[in-house]
């Protein structure tokens, strides 16, 4: 028997570290060739690591959430034959089997305690707490107790605020719970009037995988970019009439249109007049790069978190091509099949929460871009038109800009250009 070592692969693009997101195997599992062992994540995408051999998992090189260097030992698999782990000079000929990753044992569970009504007092555990009615604690003070004790107290309906702790620094032990129950809780309530129970549960959730990348990206964007936002309301009544007419006449043949392809078209046309918005700012080098190609980022919500898919060359697409590509990219992001190229390289981004879009948002710029357009929900509102009150379909655009390279006046002019196109949608198609 030998050991086959699988190292953290070189993903390319100069990446030196990769995050280990999830294990699909554990120590002792039998694996076959091509079975997926783990998921790792770069700055661009999640990548599956398959097994190149048959064997048994002998060691895991790290835990989920750990950032590992490219080339580090990812997993050891015991295989028939010699394997690829060579003994060190002076070591025994047969390679020693690596020790498995230790797994902490679950906390001990104390035996169930009978209530005073079900057992005589002599059968109860000896009291470790003074026989006081209540323990004096400051308002909001959180008693010291292990997670196992807290869970057991919750299951028993005991409020730890009233339990005396006999452990170090007043920590509440399992025996303190036993003593408290044995005394019949001395009249201390486990629930307030009306039967509502205070909830003191806590849960620690580490940020790993995509959630960690989102957190890092948002922190970097807000730290490096001085944002300013500009909000404008837009009358999209005529735009919606056009969209519904196109769907009625051409929907079966070409597919249904949402608002996003029309907004993408308006963005492309407006950028001809304001090319400084279709740009990326390298603040380390102090260089702004403006692009002729509109690689439009589409912020997409997935179960794992927010991802920005990139529709390349939006300037060369018609409405239905835009709609089809937006749908394809969204599906790829939500099913975890988006490639690195489909998640990078955007030059300006649209963010939309759909029907949940609210009235106003303050979107975070997708660094290193300089602008992001936020779409709010469409609502019917009474508006004054030619001296009369009419019902119109209104939508706000909430946009953010990098104030280092975009002036407020230019941002306002840019949004007003988009507004003019959306309120008179025939202009979207005038070349």
C-alpha cells in the first residue's frame, strides 16, 4: 500500500492562494477515479477537484473555509502500490500512513434529571448552589455557560439568568442545572406573561466560500471608492406599453422581454455620449481606462450569494439577444456553472432587485468600475400631466458613481440621458 498525494492545483492567472470551500469526502471514505473530492474557490469561480485514483481517504489537508497555498497537500489517499509520496531520506521504506484530521468529540450530555414530582428529594443530585430564590445579575448580563449547558437549559425550559453558577468565574455547570430543577426553580419564571419565552440562543456562522468573497469585495469597494449616489424617477409607462406589445407580437417567436434588455439598450446608447462612465479606474497606477466595448455586469442573486455575470459586447446585441444572454448567464450563476470568464471583465454594472426593488437603493460600485445603475421596482402613481392627474407607471433609478473620476454634474447628465431614452423608447432605435 502507498499514499497518493493530491496537491492544491495551480488554477492559473497568477493565483497563489485558494480557499477550500467544501469537502465531499471524509477520512476513511473509499473513493474512485473522477469522484469529486472538494470544492475550492478563487477570486473568480468555484472549482471542483476530482480524484485521479482509486483508494481510501487517509488525510484531509485542511478544513472548510481555510485558505491554502497553491501546491500545498490537499488530500492523501491510500492506494494499491507505491503511490506518489516518496519516503524522506533515512526514513523507513514503507511510507507511514498520515494521521487523520482530528475530529473533536461531541460535548458530554448529562443524564436526564427527573422532576421533583417524579422522584423523591433524596434521589436528586447534591446541590452545588446556595438555596437562594434568585441570582442577582445586572440587566443584560449574560451568564457564563457552555453551549451544551445552554442547549440543555433551553430544552428543560430553564432561564439561565436565574441559575447560580458554581464553576470558575461563576460558570453554570450541568450540576447547577440539576440543583436548580431540584429546588423547583424557587418560583423563578421560565417564560414571561402571556407564555412568550425569552430567546438567548446564539449562532456563529463563519463566512466561507462565495460569502467571504462577497464580503471582501464589498469591503474593498467601499474602502477604496468614494461613492456618491444620484436618484431619479422615470415614467416608464410608454416603455412598458412597448414591451408588452413586443411580447404579444413577437414573444412566441423571439422570447419574452423584461425591462432589463430595454435598460441595457438605453445604457449602451447613453454611453456613446458619456464614455467616461464605461470605464475602470486603476487607483494604484492612477489610470482610468475607457472602453468602447460595453461589457455589462448583471448583478444576480443566487442561493450562495450575489454574483455579477458579464454580458459581453452589449453594444452589438439587439433586445432579444440581450434577453437570451441575461437569462443564460443568470441560470449559469444560480446553478454554479458560470465560468471565470463569465464572472469577470465587466465595465459597468446594472443591479436590480426586481419586484423587491424598493423606492431607493444605494448600490455599491463593482470595483474597479466607476458607475453602477440600480433599478427599483415599477409602481403606479398619480402624476400631474398637462394640468391633470393621471395614473402613470413610475420607476426610480438609483445610481452610484466614483467621485474621484466622475463629477456630479456629469453623473446627473448621464442619468438624465437614460431617462430621456426610457421615457421616449422610440429613441432607443434611432441611429
